[in-house]
C-alpha cells in the first residue's frame, strides 16, 4: 500500500537567488522565473542552448513564445550548472518515459532531478535528488472549468470544488496537484487522471493501481502573486522545500 499526502503551504518565503548554496538536494527547491525580466539577456541564453534546443525554439511562430522557450531552458542550464558544478552549455539531456527530459550523468556529477512548468509570464523549475513534478497555472476566471469536472475529478473532489468559497481557486489547486504528480511519474494525462486523489489529507493507494504509483508521494499546493497557483509533487521522505526567485545574478558577467 502506498500513500499520497496532500496539503497546502500557507506562506511561501521567496529567497534571493544569491542566498542559495546549491549544495543540498536532500530538500526540494523551487525557482520562480518571470520571463519578461530576462528578455534583455536573450542572446546570452541562446549561447547556452544545444543545436536541438535552438531548432526547437525556431519552430515557434511568435517571438514571445520563442523567447519564453529560450529563457526557461537557458535558466534551467544555469541553475543545473550550479548544482552539477559544470559549464551550463556542456550539460546534456536525455529523454525518458513520455519524453520527460533528464540530465545525462557522468562519474563526476551528482544525481539531480528537475521539472519545469510555465504559464504565461511565470516559470517554475523544481529540483531534488529524486523524481519531482511541478505545475503552475494562471487562474482564468473566464474559463468554463465546470465542463471539465466529471472528466478530471472524483465526485467528492467535484463536490469540494462546488461548495468552496472560491470554486475557481479550488479547481486550479486540485488540477495542479494531479498534473504535478503525472509529471513527476512521467505518466501522460489519461483516463486514470480522475483516480489521482487530491483532497487535503492522506490517501491510500493499492500496490497495483491504475495511476502506476509505486512509492509514497507528497503533493503540496501554494499560491503565487498575480493570480497564479501551483503544486509540487515530491518523495514523501523529503522534509523541506526551499523557494527562490531567479534574478540577473545568475547570469555570468
């Protein structure tokens, strides 16, 4: 039997980037990036990308989307270079289950796992020493989410959304919990998404389950400013999450 535990982080303290020591992957870390803050340094980020990543960036039709891709992958490389003590441009990635990217390790690097989520101007990148997933969503109150309730949520979850003081907030909170776990386990959204339990509290999962859960997980939700909400899925034995804001100090002079 496995356990999925769901909770809320009521107060998130975002630390400055220059306070991170990059030496403790026993706890999870979440980095917040605002794309608009880094557009002036776009040429530096381009210089860090692999030929395949540059090709991917060039597939975008709109400059805003292209810049977003370049910046989030460039900052991912800069952050990984700190954790791995490796030049950012030399980091190589592989693709695992459902094309989930991972760092190709060598005898000199530590085990580091990551996951990226972006919504509009906001990007979140999570790191840990085991599989991790993160999902951020900008709350769109014009979206007719009620049509999605029977597809995504159990009757109890749907009821919790409908009777809450702010149904839209609960819809996005519960959705990001499900999505973060799917990303952590590299399981694509399928018919079994409804079977991922996301109500606050502990939920038991049988060893043979449709969601392919094979260990204990923690799903923690937190709010961001500007009408964003997010959730992070991480191994139950991780005791702490640190939060950082990426800024220009990450870019070498």
